């Protein structure tokens, strides 16, 4: 994945420079908006790449889980940065409606067309790993960029045919809306994981039900499921199991099945054999 990040950063930096120069020469807000969007993507890719490198560091000192959480923080920062950039674009688009400027359609079409091709190639780099949150963020960014660049090409063509300059700021606002819609799920998932919510693909009730159905288990309490990183999930739970003669074998089998069935690779189960001794963490409202 490191190679994909490096190639994506290089390609998008080229796009940013080309669209910035062409946007200034052609007076196209849509093209400058696309350049700003691509610049935020470059920063996002750098951030995500750095986080993926940090996540590989072994646990040490006070960081007993290592720095895996950096991948979640990076995906959250990516979504926030993108939304801030879109706010700036939308603000300038509104201003341009009141004071439209003529643009050079030919320059815009050629530059945006090249951007669409490069962004499509960049998106394909992250397609295979799109189920991981940072790779998914990169894939969404690149796919969105390709669509936006293509829309800019179409908009410039319409301006060339009709001479209606307000198409440019209108297109910029449309781009902003599309990007916000596409970024919302990334922001929501990243925020939830940063707040130690269970990953979206894990059914907490199903996990609890499976644990309660295990041989000898009478009760499950103090169940917690959270993301250690964008690819690793942890679980802790207390199980009341009075007859626990096969304790070690039971724990080994349960953890193996949690990993296979629910993709929870870091499970810690505490077995309590005396149901009469109330655990202070048994109450549902106690964390």
C-alpha cells in the first residue's frame, strides 16, 4: 500500500500544479476548485501514508497498543480537511454568481480532461484495499476527483457553446455538494471509531448472542468492542461459566472463532465461575 500512496501523491501533485496554473490563466473557478480539492487529497494521502507507517510500530512504553490508532485519526482528519476545502470553494462560487468572469474553455477542457485520466488511474491503485478505512478514503477521494474533473470538462464545453459564464460557479457548487455527500460516510465512520464505537461491519448483538450460546456460559457482561486501527478490532468481555474444567481450551477455541466469524483478532475473555459473587462491572450502565 505504501507504493500506492507514493504514486498517488506524485500524480496528484502534478494535477494540482497543472490545474492551478491553467485555472489562473483561464479564470476558471471550477478548475481552481478542482485544484484545491486535489491539493487537499495530496495532504490527505500524505497523512494517511504517515499513519499507516506509524501503525506498524511495535508496542512500547506507554503505547501498549502501539500507534495503530493513528490510522483512525488520519481518516478523520482527511474528512475534516476535505469539508473545510469545500466550504471555501462554495463561498467563492456564491461570490462569482454576482460577478461572473469569462473563462478560456479550451484550456479548462484539456487540463480537466488530463486530471480525470490521472485521477482514475490513482483510484485504481487503492481499489483492492478499499475495505480498509484509509485506503477507502483514498479511493473515494480519487474516484470523486475523476468525476469532478470530468464534470469540469463538460461544463467548459457548455460554456464554449452557450457563452453563459455562470455555468462555472454553478458547476463549482455542484462539485461541492457531490464531495460533501461522498465524504459524509467517511467522516461518520472515522468519528465513530475515534470514539471507540464498534466498527460498522460488526453486529454487537450478534457477538453477544454467540458468546452467550457457548457451552457452559450462563451470562455475558462488560462486553466492549472497539477498533484498534482501521483494520484491527479488539474485544473484552466477562463470561460467567461455573463449570470451567476446560478453561484454557475453551478460551483458545472462543478467541479463534471470534477471529474467524467476526474478524475480531484481539479478544480478551475473563471467565468467572462463581455466579453468586457479583462482579462490579456486571451492570449494563457501568463501563
